[in-house]
């Protein structure tokens, strides 16, 4: 039987054979089946079997030849099997996890970053030694001075440069404003984008000019379903003159958006030859448009977002500056997602429940014009989104160095860290207080009153809103203070009480209250209109990515360790302070005794000073402990996300198209500002102008002139207003955007 099976302790016969699909390897000892392993050299079972064979004394060259791997690799697997202490170590080393194990882990790096500032400020001679000692005590890892020096050298250079800048500022009596740029997000910084004019064009659509002879024949009348779109050419030509990237696809999409096409699929139902006549170039179909958008998003995302942002600023009114400050509104909306991808859920106020979706944040100026749009998934909270808007508003006033910008968040979103971020970046912040409970009206003594004017349906008619307010101070648990305004609005049925928080110490209370309350008067329900007519809630792309949060989790663990170390040091300092007093804790009764004794005996002044220092350290401990708890909660959330393998939507394509859509929105609203001079009904004004832009008509082309005859259905005041508006446009010498430089003239036909 031994001859048949090949079981010989000196020369055992072992055969391997691949399965039919070549996904597995069957192992035989003689004629007896022994084991099945995956036909994958990267799998643990494959490498473990090779290591066992090598350890059993088989020829390394034979094993390498049979399994198709290198002989040194076989020897390495054998050594790992021999030297491993336990199964876990064997598994990690065989599948290659040991290659990722280094002493300088992301957790240790985060700890060193967090602790460097404090240690370096105390001792500049042996800071490296002290930091390595703390790392050894906390993580049990011994680092060399050189390995740590590579990490902290940039930090030391930055700290020294800040100290030099501070000294220079003191000598020159100049107050420098330091701006922290948040780099958590990879979204483009508006003030650091590259010069788009230096880029080469990606598209060559202008090379294919339109050759529609029927449109170019002199004095020939041609019917156009979208003839009314030419009404907006006065503002579209401003866009073409200001944009610094290829305008052909963007101008085509703008025409489509303004005529009511909210996505690429709907563009199928609009005559392409009309857009070709208006733009002077061939239009892209659905597939080609998607390809153009993909190229913009994944090759020149920063440049296109910057270009559209700059073009949009031409249609946005300048900020209202008062007391060297101006404000912008951040408006957040939740867009539900009904796809199959496993993305994170967020709170949907409309559905009043948690559901999958994305957050749409729009930054408005004080006149209600959207300046920039940001798309965020639910991986980060709204406070993080507010932080990313700070560089945006700073870039908007970069040409006004003395102006301090501010952000208004018309929701109940605030925290001490958020206020501190605004203080550190020299920006203002206004928001509502969460959980405010109105006290008894008899206890309130309102010391101020203001009147707001809300425009009614007809221009020039206003409704008066009376607001009573009083100013007080809101104090966080750590001692940070900000301004607080309790307001009361008189109502016929029941008065409304609310509380407003702000770090603006320059403007008076009536100005701050007016800023946040005016938001409802100039922008209420505006986003609904933008979603309905400009498609801001439409899905543009189904692209996604599966991110790994491992490094970020390790980094935050290191930051937690650093916070814990700071809390321990503060506790030690607190205990050292109590040694001269001979007590372990400082009770309220003991503090009162020391204060009473100090008022009688001057020798007790030192002990009173200890009490003050004790209170300061106690406040610091509370502050660090609160920050520790919040970071720990956020870390647990990220660990859960990593464990469940959630997916993130790639929003770059939608980001570009949405930015173009708010450009279209602002073009339309610029036309509204002109149209309201002739039509004063605020309720129907948008509807009438939109109907005008979607009016069909016939166009007569000549060499120098384009005659547009619109077939309308307006009656009464609307008809008269439209006639006056078209007469106004005829005085502006509007041009065709097809490169012919022909002038447009409008007529209104019944």
C-alpha cells in the first residue's frame, strides 16, 4: 500500500493539480487526495502551504518551480513560519501586514503634532527628548531623535516664523490678521486657484460652425420654438466676455437651463439646431455632454469651478458694508438619494426622518443672490461645512483688506469651537440659540425696538414688523462668552420669542438682529424656485468611491491621546497648587474662608492668588474634557463607518453643473431687476418673465440685423410691461453670440 499511496518518510510523493476553472489547486499525496488551496499566490492558505512544505524539508527549488514563485520567496515564507510566536503574528506577516507596521504610526504622528506646541514653548533645548519620553510612556514605542526630527522640523519652522512675525508686528505697531485655511476638504480655494487664462482649451466645438443655410438667407423668416431665449442675450454676452475657459459647452448648457431643461436627458426634446444658431457652434448630444462634463470634473475641476465662480460674481450685487463688516448667508438643504449605493444617512426635515442623501449648502449675499454652491455628503456634520465656508467669504472680500466678513447660519447650529474658529480667522458669526426656552415676559425688560419692512405683492407696498429686544451675554461651560439677543415679535395671536448669538462686538444689536431676520424677507422659498426651474436637486452622475478612514481614525486616536495627556498635566498642576493650602480638594466653603481671611489679613493674599489660579486650571480641564468627549464620539462614528464599508458619492460633476445653474439663476434674476421697473406684481413677475423667455416666434436674419417676432399670449398689464421691456432691450444693441456680431431687435406679435 505504501507504494501505491507514495507514503515514504524519506521521499514522499506529492502531486498538485489545478481545477478546471483554475481557481483552486488540489494536493495529492500519492493517489490520496490531501488538501485544496486557492490558486492565488497572495492568499494566506497558499503561502501557508508553501511554508509547511519548505519547513518539512522539500527542495526549495522544486517548490518554487511547482508553484511558480521565486525560491527566495519560499525561503522567506519558511522563516516566517519558524519565527512567528502565535497564529495572529503568522497570519499578519504572511499576508504582508507586517510591512505596514512601523514605529511612526498615524496615531503617534497626531499625538506628536498635538503635543509639540506646548512642549516647544516650555523648553526649546530638550523638546525632542521630552516628546519622545511622552511617546514612550503613552504608546510604549521608542523613537530615535532623528525619526522624530523629520516629523517636527516643519512644525518648529512654522512656530519660529510665527514668533518672528509677531515680534515684527509689535515693533511696527501693526495688527496682523492671521487666516487659517481649512484643508480638510479638497474643494478649491477661491483665492488660490490657478490662472485659467494660461490653460489650453480642451474642446474644439467652435471649429464646427453652423451651416444652416435657411437661417442665414437674407430676409427669410424661420420659426424658432425658443426664440424668447434671445431676450437674455444682454446678460449672456456679459458671461461670454468674462469667462476664461471654453465657452461652447457652457453657453449651450446655459441656454438649455434657461429654457427649462433641468438635466441632459431633457435636452433631447429641445431642437438642437436652434441652440446651434444661437451659439454658432455644433451642440453636443447627451452622451457627448456627459463626456465634456466628466472631462471638466476629473481633469480641470479647480479651474472650472473658479472660472464659474468669477463669472457669477459679475451678476451678484456688491456686499453691503457697514462698520467695516459685511455678511453672507449659508443656506443648507437636504437632497434625498434613492439609489442602491450604501451611502450615509442624514436628517431630512421634509420627510422628518433619517434617510440617504446629500447636503446642499448655498452661500448667498445679503440681497439673496447665491454666490457659490457646495455639495457635502453626511460623513461630516454641518459645523464642518460651516468651517469650509470661512475661506470662501474671506476670498470674497480679499480686495477689501479692512472689511471683516461674517457668516449667518439661519438654523440652530453653534458650538464653542465654531465661535473660536471664527475668532481665529477674524470673521463674524450669527446664528440662533438651540434649546432656548422663553422666560416669563414679566421678567424681561426689553431695552430696544426696531421695525422691519417686508415688501408685499406690489412693489412699493410694505408690511411693518415690530421687534423688541434686549442684549445679554451667553457663556459656555469653559468660560467663552459671546453676545446674546432675546427678541420678541408682536403677533396678533401669540408673541414669538427667540435668542440670537453672535461674536460681532462692533455692530449694534439692531443691526445684527436685522441681518438674520432679513434673510426670510429676501430669500424665503427661493431655493424651491431654483430646484423647480433650474434643477439643483437633479442627480448629474452616479460616480462613487469607497474611501478608507483608517489613517484618519489613527490620527484622531493620537489627538485623543494628546488631549488626555494635557488633562493629566493640568490635574497635576492643580494638585501642586493645593500643597501650600494643605488640602486635597478646594471646596466652595474653603474658598469662602480664604476670601474672607484675605480681606482682613494681607498675608492671605498669596493663598487668594492660588484660588484664582485653581479656578483657571479647573476651567481649562472642563474645556479639554468637553473637547475630548466630542472627539471620542466622532471617532466612534468613523470607526462604525469604516466597519460597515459605506460608499461616498463623487460629487465633482454635479458641483460644476450646479455652479453653472446658479449662474443661470443670477442671469435670470438680473433680468428680473430690470423687468420689475415695468411690472410691479411681485407674485407673478417671475412667471411672466419666464413665460417671455419660453415664447416661440419667427426670426428674420440679415447681414447686420436679426429681427425677432415673438408670438405672445399676454394680456392687460403683463402685455404692456412686456412691450416696454422689449423696447428697453432694443435700446441696448444686444448682439447674437454666434460670432456674427449682428444686432437683435424684438417685436411683439399677437
